[in-house]
C-alpha cells in the first residue's frame, strides 16, 4: 500500500544570532549550517532535508537574517531572505524570550504582514529565562500578529523540538518527496567545506574582521586510494592589516584555523584531509557585484 506523504518547504527567519542554524542542525541531526556568535554568519540560502518515515519530507530553507542592508552583500542577503517568504509552505520565525519587541523584530513583522504564508512563531532560548518570562513573551507577540502556532523551545538543549516537526507537517501539502530519504542537504561538499573554514575563522578571530572574509576552494581532489582528500583554500579579507591578523604571529592563527577546520571537515567527509590555506586581500569585495558573485553569492538561486 502506498502511504500518502506530505512534502514541502519551510523557511527559518529571525534576526541574526537568534539560533536559526542551531535549530536546523538539531532537527536534521547533523551540522550543515555554520554557527557563530557573530551576526551575518549565514550568507547563502541553505537547504536541508528532514525525512520522517510514513510522514514525508520537510525541506528547510535557512536564509540570511533579515536586516537593514549596509552594503551590496547586505542587499543581496536581504533580497534572498524576503523572496523566500513568498515561495514556501510555512515560515518559522525565531525570536528571543523577551516581552519587548525591538526595531529588528518590528521590521520583520512589517514583512510578514505582506504575506499569506502561515507563520509559526518560535520562542527560542527558553533555557535562559524563567517560565513566566516565556509566557510574557507569548502574550506580547500574540497581539501583534495572527500566528498559525506559537512554540517555546530551546534549540541548544533540544527542549520541546520534537513537537515542532509534527506541527510543521500539518501545514505542508500532500505530495511526493523532493529528495531521496538519505539526502540531508543540497549544498555541494565544496561549499560546506568553504563554510566550515569560514566558521573556524570567525571563531578564532577578533571582532574587527568578522564579516569581511570570504573563503574560496581552489582545489578539492580525492587521492587515488580514496583515503585522503587534498583541499586548497583561500581566505579573502578586505585589508592588509586583516591579512596579518589572520596569519598571526609566525603563522600561528592560520595554523589554528586550519587544524580546527580540518578536524571538522574530516568528520564530515569521513576520511583524512590534507588542508592548505592561503590568505589574500581584495579591497572592499563586499561592495563589488563581480566579487560577490565570484565568491559564490548568487541572486538567482
């Protein structure tokens, strides 16, 4: 007997650093989206796939955070995020458990009022406050918008996340699965490798160079024995002074970034990795259409 399945697309939105990537990694059960304490960590639309036997498939589209753009890269990221809201079956909006709605949240509310897609409000980080603060937060948001559902949870601890997938399925259309059941992401391996290197750079470096870096993979080739993959990558930064910081004294910082990234890439590829990193300066790349496209950020996707 053929089971009747549901399949559809869901996007996660929210201000930068509210826990979107942490939630997605938790639901999928492995790390796809990079996480860091710095805003604008997610730059491209990442699709991850959650398949549940007998129920169907949820395709999560993790967009860059919706914010007021400051440069060309920012504009690109906001356009991608806003266009996604129209194209999906449900929107998950993550907020923090406060009873004050700030300017960033108001900006998102204005965008949501223009769409007809069902919106599930997720109050994340419930592990950081008392239960009454969570209730106050629910009351604050409930009067602002007609949410399809409101779910308080902790993405970091996995509290209450299991009811989320059941709820999402209620809003998806019936239909065949888009991906086979062992697919976890549509990201090519090269792109995930570049993102891991960028994440490790963000973790290791100081506040002064958070966004001004991109990573390009120059070469990624498996050796004939299939046991080792050689990867050569370049970290692009905007200033000569940044290059010095990324390389560090006697190359120590670059070495640290390299070994942290290699550890995680080996875990993902399940084989040994020989990683070589270079650092190049491209002044103001975030304001150049050509360079933004060159580093893999494309509007049409």
